[in-house]
């Protein structure tokens, strides 16, 4: 009877992963999220919550319902996405 070797299971630790994570940190989106989080820690949860609502409702609908212009709504969405990206990568 021959034994077929099973592929090793991933432990979640990848020696090459460090360079990948570093490459994710070297982006404008990461920098934007880090800057906002560092300078406005009290607003992090609020901007994330608002960005999720904008995603769910859409830019135009959210802006109309909240009495915001489209540019400010987009900036809020982008900031929330950047903060979520930063938090995900930085762990």
C-alpha cells in the first residue's frame, strides 16, 4: 500500500508574507487611513460607520438623505475605506 503525502496545512505564517504586508503598507490608501486614525482617533468608528452606510445606500442617496454634497460624501466614503484598509493591514 502506498501512502500519499498530504500537502502541509498553512499555519497562517508565511515567511514571504512580510514583504507582501509591507507592500500593502506602501500605498496612499494605507497612509491616508493611518493619518486619519492617528490624528482623529475619536472619529474612527464614526467614519467607518458612515462609510458603510454610504456603501449600502449609494453616494447620491446618502448625500440627499443627509443633506451633504456629493464631494463631501465621497470623501467620507474614501476616508472610511482608508481607515478600514489601514486597520486590516496594520492588525
